[in-house]
C-alpha cells in the first residue's frame, strides 16, 4: 500500500481532491478558496484542478453562504462550505443549530442536508483565531462534529463527512495544521463517523481527547510509561455524537479517567464524557477534566499558553490519581 | 394551474386557491387559541406561486403558507392533518401546520421559527438548480419585517452575482407584529432595496391577483430563461392582528376601512363578474363547494388517528 508523508492540512486537501474527482456533486463554497489557495492554504491546488464552477468563491457573508450551502445540499449537491475560522461559528449558529440540525427529523426524513462545514479552530503558531466552539454545537441534536487529531485521521474522517447524508461540522485544529507529518495512505479510505480511535492501549488510566490534545496525550503517555503507568488513549475523532461504547469499555478496564480539551471546561465536552462514564462505571479515582479556564482567551503568549492543557498538566493529573 | 393567467381555468383555480386559504384561516382563527391568519393577503400568495410547474421550488412565507401548499398539490387531508396533528400530517406532527409543507412536492418546510433562514436556504435551492443545469425556478416569499434582515440582503446580493433563477416576493402587509414597516425601512418600497442590488424590481398592488400573477410570470419567465433574479414588492394589508389574540389597536380605523374595501377575494369576484361575465350564481356555487369541502374534510381529519409517540 503506497503512502505519502503529509501534514494534517495536506491530508484534508487530498481527501477532498480525490472525492471531488469521484463525485461530481461535490462543490466548495467559501471566501478566498480560489487562486489564493484558501485560508491557511487550506484549498491549495483545488481551484487549479476544478475551476470556478466547483470551487465557488463567495462574498464575506457567512450566514447567507452557510444557508446557501444548506439549500444546495437539499437540491442534489454535496457542498463543502469553507468557514474560514471557528471564531465565525457563532455567526452562523442559527443556520447550523436551528436549520441544518432540524431538517431531517422535522421533515420526517424528507429533507436531508448532506453538507460539510469545514473550519479551522483553536490556537496555533499563527495565534490569531483561537476559539474552540465545539461545545456550543454539541448541545443540539442532529449535528455531527468531527475534529481529527492526526493526518491519517484527517483524511479518513473528511471522506466520511463528505459521504454523510446529514450535516457534519469538521473542525481542523490549527495547532496541528502544518504540524508533524505522517505517512498517509495514497488511496481514498473512510474512517467512520461516531467511532473513536484507540491509538495506544493500556490498563491503568483512560485518557480521552480529540484534536490537538491527542498529541498532548501521546506525549504525556510516553512520559508516564517511563514511570510505570500504562495509559490508554481514546481519540474521540467524532466529538458529537461521541463513541460511548469505546469510552465506557476503556474506563471499565482502567477505572481511571482523564479528559483533556482546549475548549472551556464549563459545560464542555469533558463534562458530558465524565457524566456518561460515572453513570456506568465505578471508577477507582475521581475523574479529572483538563480544559481552558473560564476566561476569554488572551493574546499575550504567557497568558494564552496557560489556557491550554499541557503535557505536564496531564502527567501531574495522572500521577495524582495514583497517590 | 394553466400558465396563461387570463384563461378561464386559471381564473377558477386562482379563485379556489384564495378561498381555500381564506376558509382554512377562518376555521383556524375560530378553533385555535393562537393563529396567524393571512386575511387580505391571499392575492399575493396565490398569485405569486400560481405559475409554478413541476420541478420548481416553493418557499412560502409562514403567513398564508397553506394556500401555497394547496397550489403545490398537497391534499386538504394533508394540510388539515398538519394543523390538527393527525397521521395525515406529512411531518407526522413534528412541524406546525403552517410550517410543514411537503419537501417531496418541492415546498421548503420551515424547520425553524426564525424568519430569514428559509429565504437564504431557498436561494441555495436555486444555486444548485443552476449548477446542475436544471430548469426549475424558485419562488421565495417573505414579509416586510423579514425584508430588513441582514441575511436576506446577503442572499439577494448573491442571487444577483450568481444569476440565480429566483423570484423574490415581498408579501408586504405593512406590519411586523405591531411595527409599521414604513418606520423601519429606509425606502418606501422594498423594490428600491432590490434595485440597489441591481435586480429588476417593482412595487405592485398586492390585492389585485391579476397584477400579482402578471408580475410573477414576468419574473419567473426571466428566471427560467437564465436572466437571473427578480424582486416583486406586493403591497397588501394585514386585515387584523399578528395573531388571533392581537386586537391590532395600533392599526387605524381609517386604514382598516380603506383596505377592507380592497379585499382581494371581493375584488376578484367583481372582476369575474364585470370583466369576464361570470354570473353571481356560478361564483356562489364555487364558494359553497369549497366551503363544504373544507369543513367536511376538517371534520373527517379531526376524527382520524392522532399523531402519537407510538406511530412516529
């Protein structure tokens, strides 16, 4: 099986490229996605291959554009709507949370909206658009929210998102965007939505994560391994609806749970995971959530860096559980 | 409905459509604690959507939507089932009667109570139609309140830049709840806004169904021929409050009397008699038949199986 070393950004583009070649109903909508190559080079090469008729540039009108894409998905197309950054998700909250999410159920299955809203979220080297909005989207039934934690996951999850018959919000973590490369299979493959990955198995503690914190957990697990603590990592991949079975089974095995995400702790995804697990599993230690403090995200690096869970935070939290 | 709005079949169809809309509204107004009637606005809904053919999309405004459902071929059983939450409801009771529609009949349901998203997603229906090379036209109606919404302006602009096959119709009843639109619009016609986006646009007498139909046909023909979107501001009047509990004390007696004399159904009956030599007897026969049909179907649906958790 051939593969190529790609960044997460390149892996997403490759998934879109191969799928657009396969399915003529896929078109992309967004700002600066043509000759410019997309925000953070997120569409590099696509306009050259598919031209203006399928890589459709739009005005700066996020609500109108998202609704446009939703309507297009109701009439035979499978649009990918490129929303520049996750900071803009609240702008289109109405279109996502009261329109897209409702269509299938409220129409009794007659109006399905197969579109992908792709955006970029979280802090990163670029440092300009740091917001994490997945918890807002996760509260509403009917929306699938995906965040890849590696290039391999990024490609396979984007393929499933494009093939889904219902709306998917696909959040690309900016921190990993131009980050470590990985050998990504050249042919097209799909990683199912709603299924978590277990990139590391272990018997002592379950580390639940997604997006950037997958990398944090991996580095922390390596450190903890040296101290004799055997970590199991559960990468949610699909944040909502999350894979209850994999998370619960892992927690049943290890009886210890740490959840880490870059988004705020208050009413966050971690709260849902902890509530779900503690409802089903007798844990040997109190579960720990690591997340952003309940403050807006500041600009000064010294302030901002303090808002993200770090490898040391995870090591310290896990170590505490065993004492 | 026959495309030539002056043919006798078209006239009867328009008349029946306005009657169905009015009589369903009267029944709902009488039976429901809360209802949003389109009294006086029937010429706009039935006129604007009357020329659509199979393959076209209808995106109605919530007020007066049932007349559009009927035009698109939904049965009275389905429409009333939606109102009474019976199993003949197309959405199985998940949507309200006036939001429901039937997407299989290319009516966009209103799955949110927020106004605006349907205008903007309706624009997307037309965008996909253009990209896929289809011949369908989309008619999108909205109120004068919605006309001031930012997303509507985004969509009208995009409809123009992408040359989409759309007829936008402002069902301008001059009120959003208690707010007089003249107080909140920078122009005295929504058509002037559309002209700002370089759309062919006009304000017309929304209580004259023949005028609405003619303006709609012009826009629909332009859209189907690849000439892009048109906006029609159909000036009408909401005869009464926003909903049944609203006594509309903010409307003056003077304007109410003035507009009551322009009731679109009465006006159309006069037109049928005076310009088309149709007898009063014939008109009353149609009126009685529609009334009987609405009430009999209502009672039949009322006695039918209700939506329940078990039959979802």
